């Protein structure tokens, strides 16, 4: 219930969005006439982090003032995800919020866990990114147990063979949000 309350606080700036999990944006010129209706109906588009074009499509929608997000998982492109993170939280150009970065920023508190997957799992129930059992990572010396970014990743990608992308992204996400909020 606590995560639900945080999610509702995050969505206050867009009220309750209508969530669309999209497999692609299509042609931007066909989208332009629909922008007023999409904004009026508070549509939130989520794209799959495994698709290379998703990062560009989320940025395009955000630049057009349309609320958007990316579903992060093992097949995400960590470099493009990091670039999108910086655009979402540091760009001075006007743009709509990008999830899950806005949720992570809004709910971040030093020395507390931040489950950025909660935003995806609550608004797109068929995509369960939240893991309720967190303790198994600390029974043995796994890369997740020693990861500085674990507070935000929470072991979501523990089954991934190469955890360097997840680790670097999660650590950078925490560092960036901390520097924006507290310095």
C-alpha cells in the first residue's frame, strides 16, 4: 500500500493516467494531430526497454509533452537507458515526465530503498517487475550483494549473466538523484 501511495503522489501532476503499453510509436507526423487528445486524456505510453527504438520514442513523446516511460529489464540497453535518465532529469528543454525516472526521483530518500519497478508493476499489472523477496541476495557473495546500486535495483536483474550494465546504471541513477535533490 505504501508503494501505491507513492505512485499516486507521482501521478498527481497528471492525475490518473490511461496506460498504454506500446510496441512502437509509428510515424511522428501521424501522431502530431492527436497530441491535444492524448494530453487531455492523460495517456501514459510505456515502451519495452529491449527495443532499441524505444529510447528514442520515449524521448520524442516526452519532448512533445506526452507522458511516457520505459520498461526496464535484463534485455535493456543500459547505455541508452543512462542517456534517457539524464535527459529525463537534467534536460532544461521542456518535456513531460519520463518513467520510471520521475517515480524514482519523487520517492527517493537517502539510505532508503527505492523500487523504480513499482511504477511499472502498478500501472501495467501484466508486467510484474516487483520482487517481494529481497533477502536471498545476501546469503552468499553474489555481485548483487556488493552492488552500490542495489538500493534502487533490488536484485531485479540477478539472473543476468553480465551485471555490469545494471550495476553501472543503478549506481548512476542513485548518484544523479542524490546530487539533484541534496546538493
